[in-house]
């Protein structure tokens, strides 16, 4: 395949075997601009453009997307808001990073552009911390947004009272970072199950390499357990351009794993189309 067919930050050179249904959503990806200043203490990232991601979506057969503000830019959502507006309201939504006390006028502008949630990335810890989770959840509830949390399983268990009491929907990043063995015995599993089975939580089936960099497919038993427990509360995403991967993965191969995680076609349609339509406010 010639260089024109290559897409940055993916090893994919061909479409996936799995044919996704119309209206499928990539529920988590980023864009980067090497010329944009990074937040203090954050890691830089090479440029990864909206146009590059659009080519990846076309290769995967995905039509819609959710931009997620990374820790790289802290509270400066400018780059992702510009990409959100460029992608358009029929195609894109966004999860921003904001402080619990951020300006109401700014919130209205963000919502009008397609922002539907706020993210607390507690793995990098930039710029929010565990103490911000409870007030952020209250702010998200006031706005009608959800709170997306990226945290290790131990921290999710530690935050159990806060998460169980959250007045807004809670979206767990990247399999809630649950362990690959004996996950049901981990206290974080009970927190996730309480929320998803009560209809107040969601799990992103994404970034399996964050649990095992060498063998992303090792997540399959955990993924199957999550899907079996609450298929109506699962969503899928690429996590492109894979900032937490040690080697660039094959996005087509990662999408094909969904056939193992959710063997039933109706479940896959829910995960790819119907569930994200409800969570992010896309028309079905």
C-alpha cells in the first residue's frame, strides 16, 4: 500500500473485518497541535489532526465522533473546540476539561458548540485532582452534562462514596482500569456495576493496551463480563492517536476485537450506535 494510504498514529493499512452499522460513533479521540502550548507538567504530543482522524473513521466505517480534551492542554479547550466546530454538530460532540466553578457563560457557549461532559483525568492529574470529583459532579448535574473519569481501579474504589452519590451520569474511561484477573473481586468492580446497573454509569470499551501493552486481546474476558452485565451501558472508541500506548496499535484489529467482546450483532449495534446516541445526544 502506498504512503498516501497511511494514516498517522495507526498501524492499520486495511479496513477491519467487522462491518459496523450505520451511525457508529468513535466515542473518544483527541487532536494535537505541536505549535499549541502544553499545560505545566503535561507531556507534549506530535500533531494529530482532525483530517487524519477523519481518514481513520472512513477506514473503520465510523460516521460520528466524540472529541475528548487531553491532559496535554489542561484547561485550555481551544484546540478541541475548534475541531468540534469544524466537524459540525451533526457529526461530533466533545468532552471538555473544566474546573467545578467554571463560568456559566462559557458553559453555555460550550454546550451550544456540542460539549456534553467534563473529564477528570486522575491518571495524569492535570489539572484536576480526586478532591475535585464531587464538586465537578455537582457542576455537571447543574449543566445536564456527564462526568467522565479516568482513574486507576484503586482510586475508583477509594472514590466509591463520591461516585455512588454523583448527581450526574458517570462515564468510566478505558475499562475503568479494572484488573485483568479477578476483576469481580476488586472493590472497583462493585462501584462500576452499581452505577451501570442503576442506569447512572457507562463504560468505555477502549484502550485495551492500557491494561496490557503487550497483549491487548487479553482484555477479552473482562470485556465480555462488562458487556454481559450491562450491554446497554457500554460504548466503544479508538482513543486515537493512542497517547497511552507504548507502540502504535492497529485500529482495525482493535475494532475487530469487538466481535469477540460482543458476539451478538444487536449488542454491537447498541454499543456502536444506540448507546452513544443516548449518552452524547446524537440522533439515531
